[in-house]
């Protein structure tokens, strides 16, 4: 018989306890672990979206940058008194009790929309119902949408007691969402689809923290192995070793030298090890960047805008900027009606009347790159004008400051120091052809988009653009470019480059005292062919960039905004008109480069070894620094080695030297 079953069961339980694995809490993401436990695939958690912004600096920086890129709104109009009244209210209206100004309201509204997918603003009328006394932005986490019995959408907000929801009046609300999916009023947060990769990123960061805490403040293992002779009073010896070791560590951290000394017999020893010293530091940069690239891609911002100096080319940066501006234009078009209605409600409450043109709202985004470029251009123009005056005086020509670009009128043709009338005629002809074909393309695009008769559009009509129309516009672009191909009959590229190249050959021969050129396009066809091919690439790239990166994205933004065809037609004409500056620059630059290249080719064929780069009287500092004699194969070529619209030239050096 088993007289002691209780003791037997107790021993069995103790034995099982010895072999049971030790469990510890999972803190793979450090203090953020509990928040990631809220993530359930295909289910959106507002708290998690807010947490991602708080825990990942890149996400917070991206949202702030996107809000800043949208810029601010300006009030303009013909009725100065009414515009001034709106401005005074615009800058002083209370926002969320502690802020002021509609711009603060706009920033809060946009930041909330990027974080949660949608934002809800509200304007509060005063007690007399004759003014807007304040603006508020709700916390989207406490907003709920539902359908009533009539299938109308109702908006509710959780009350202060955190139990009940109160119904909001839609007449005083301003709703804005991003990336809205069908009829889902909750929108789509900027960081939706980044929950999983964010968890990986935080796990990597937390692992690095743990590793470096181990190296920065290591834990020690001290094992005192004793012999039978020295194996007495273990606990006392343990406390003594612990005390002396702690004192040595404190001394080290205080900057003093310290040694740990213990006398033991030959059969005893003390082993001191750093726990985890054999572990290697994990490689972080590659896996961290792999995950971070996915998060950055979701923001839609170029990495350099977030302070990430990943390798990128200037051309890629320009393309990224163009895409970003298209996104900004789309958001602006979606937001502007909200603020227009806000001002309209303000004026209605105040009992104001107005007529079209008295006031309107405009976005005024700041482009620092353009501002800096314009300032530098004005500075260089002023420098060039001073240099022009100095050289003209030395040449015996009297000029007044008003004859220059910084004056009120331009220099007359008779006062030019250097003239090349034949090349000017070729440049003007090429420019006219480029602009004429561009206008024809405008007419074609307007017809394809149904904008050829904008005066017949009604005020309530909305502009639309189908996928088929989009494809037809691109086909029209291809047809436009086909006329410029080198294989096309009467190609403008072949004709005008041929004219400029021939003019350069003839001038080069005359500068050496010959009546006719030694070379011709036929004799030097490979070099001319390269010039013409590069010229076609410029026309193609310029036209394609304008249509695909600027014009079509703006048309798509107008579709999203439901704009009137009258407005779209006017904007389309303006976009095409603005491009004429590009065609003017291309014509003057390319013809000058072709002619100057031809001069060097002609001189080389005649045995000229040395040539001189001669800056124009109004040359920029770059061109002036290039002045001087060169071997003919090393001489800079205007435009190719300088800048667009360069008027500098080359001439034979004073002596021919073999």
C-alpha cells in the first residue's frame, strides 16, 4: 500500500517543474510592443495609425512635410474693402481654443487626414448667428459614420463621458479625406499597409538598443569554484566578493584605476565573464533601409525631402519633384471648395452681398528653388550689364544704362558690338516653326478633350476625361513628334540645323580669308547627323515632359475637382503658352551651338591648330572665365560647354602654329 501518496505527488510535481521551460514576456519592439498587438490584418485601427506617427520619426516628418507642401491660401478680388474684411477674419479667427487663423485650421485638418484617412472640421457661429466665432478640428478616432433609415449618411462624435455619441449638424461641418475608397467615408490613412513593415522596423531598432545596452552597460557572471580545503563559509565569501567587485566597477566608472584582488588556494579559482560578450553586433543598415524604403515610398515624398541622403541624380530629383507637385495640385483642387464655402458662409452670416470677381481664393505655394534662381539671374544680369558698359566704352561706343537689361529699354540693333544676322534669321525661323506646331498641337488636344468650343459650356457643366481621351492625347503627341524625326520629309530639325551648320562653315572660311567653305553637310555628315539627333531628342523630351508630367496631370486634377470646362480650357491654353519660353530658349541655343561647332570643324579641316574663345560683351562670369586660346580640339563650344542662349563665339588665334 502507498502510505504517502501526497509526498509522492509533490516530488513528481517538483521534478516536472525542473524540466519545464522558462517563459518570459515577448517585448520584441521594446516599449512599443503592446501597440503592435492591436494590429489585425485587413482591420484598421485608428490608435495604431496615431502610434505609428509617434513612434517612427520618418512618418511624422512625412506628414508635416506634406502639410507644408500644400502651402497657404490667399484672398484676392476686385472689391478691396470686402477682401480686407475677409483677410482680417481669416487671420484672427480662433482655432481649437488656443490657435488663431485659418492657416492653423488648415494644417490641423490636413495632418489629421494624413494620419487617420479623413478629417472633420467645424465652424462655430456666435450666439447672434451673425458671424463665425471659431473653427475646430475633431479627433478622427472619436468620429463614427452611419446610415439612417432614409439611407442618408449621419456623422456622430463620442461625447465627453466616452459612452454616448452625439449627432453633428452637417451644415457646419467641413469634411476632407485622402485616397478615399468608393463610398467608405473613413478614407485611407497615409500609413495604411505599413503596419507590418513598421513592426519590423521597430523590432530592428529595439534589437540595436538591446545590443548596445549590453555593450554599454554589460552584465557580469562571477563563478567562485572552491576546493574542499577552501570550501567553507560560502555565503560569507560570496558577499565579500560581490562587495569588492562592485567597488572596483564603481571606481572604474568614476575614472579611477581599480583592481580586484582575491587570495585563494591552488585548487580554487574565480571566473569572471561578460554575459553576451561573444555575441556580434547585428548588421543594421541594409535590412533597416530595405524596410524604410517601403515606408518612404508610401509617403510619396522623395527621400531627400525627409533628410535621407540616398544616391539620386539631378534628373531623377526633378522627376520626383514634378510628380510631387502633381499630387499637391490634386489635393489643392479637392480642398479649395471647402474653404470657399467657409468664406461664403461667413459672408452670408454677416449679411454681405457680392458679385462675381469681388473675392476669390488662390493657393500660394512657395517654391524656394525658383525664388533663389530668379535672384541669382537678376544678380548675373546686373553683372553682365556692367561688363557690357565697360567693353562698349573701350570699343568707343557710348551706351546709356537705359540701353541695358536693367534699364527701361533694350539696346538697339545698331549698338550691338557683335552681330550675326544670318544666324539670327535662322534662330527666328526655327523658333517660329516650333511655336506654330505647338499651337497646332494645342488645337488638336482641345478638340480631343472636348474643349474646342469652351464658350458654349454652361456654368454647371463639369470637365471629364476618359481613358480613351487620355490615350488619344498621347497619340497626338506622337504624331506631332513624327514630323520632327530625321527620316521625316521636310523635317524642321534637318532643315534648320543644316542652315545653322552651313552658316557656321561659311563664316569660318571667311574669317580665314576664303570665299567658300571647304566642308559641307555632306562631307561632314556624321558630325551633322549627331547634332541633328541630339536636337530631336531635346524636342522630344521637352514636349513629352510638358504633356505627360504637367498638362495631363493637371487635366486629371480638374476632373477630380469637377471643374468647369471654361476654366479647364483657359488653363490648358495658359500651359501651352508658358511652354513657348522653352521653345525660344531651345531654338536660340541649338542654332548657336550648331553654328559654333561648324566653325571649329571648318578650321580643323583647314589645318588651324589654335583658336580663341571670345566671350560676348554681356557674357556671364562662367563664360568670361573661359576666355583665351585653346588647341582646336580642346576649345569650349558655346551652349554645349557653357549655358543656354549663350552668345559667345570662337575665332582663329592670331598665328597659325603647327
